[in-house]
C-alpha cells in the first residue's frame, strides 16, 4: 500500500469515527429530551390533580360552612359526595401519572439514559402532593375540622 493510500485510508477511518460521534450524541440528546418530556407530562398531570383536589375540597368545605351558618341545618349529601369524588379522581389521576412516568424513565434507562438525581424532583413533589390529596380526602370523609 502506498503512502497516499494509507493517508486516505486513515482519513476515511477518522471521518467514519467523526460521523459516529454526532449520531451517538443525537441519540443521547433524544433520550434526555424524552425524559424531560416525561417530566413535563408528569408535572401537567400533577397540576391537574391538584386542581381537582382543591376544587373538591373547596366544594365540600363551602357547603359544610353553609350548613353551620344556617344553625346546623343538614344539607344535601350531594356536595360532600361531589367533593369526595373530585378528590378521588385527582388521586387516581396522579397515581397513574406517577406509574407511567416511572415506566417511561425505566424504558429510557434501558436504552442508555444515564441515571440522574434531577429526575427525582418531579416525582418527589408529586408524591408529596399525593399525600396532601389523601389527607384532604380523609379529612372530608371523617369530617375532620382543619
């Protein structure tokens, strides 16, 4: 093999290696973007669930307060049931969103996504808000005064 052929061969190998690197970086970038998208989806479901918690709790407490203002008159059980239903729906939505998020992150990790601590923050905040939702549900169900 002549010097010219060796230099061309070496140059083509270097070009092939350079072509591989951006492709790998694009793949890793796609995994990271997908992980961030999964976090954004979880946070959207968290926002929706907190809205359901708040609305259900507010309806229940408003009609409870209204009954107390009318001299302890017994109001219909409908608003209380609606409040319980909305909070329960928020809890279920948040639980399913958290499960789906964990499945997506695990699938991305199997494809090569590096384990990172920043993925814990959205899940952790969702777990805390889930606990708050469960406490709201229990407080309405057992008529605890807050």
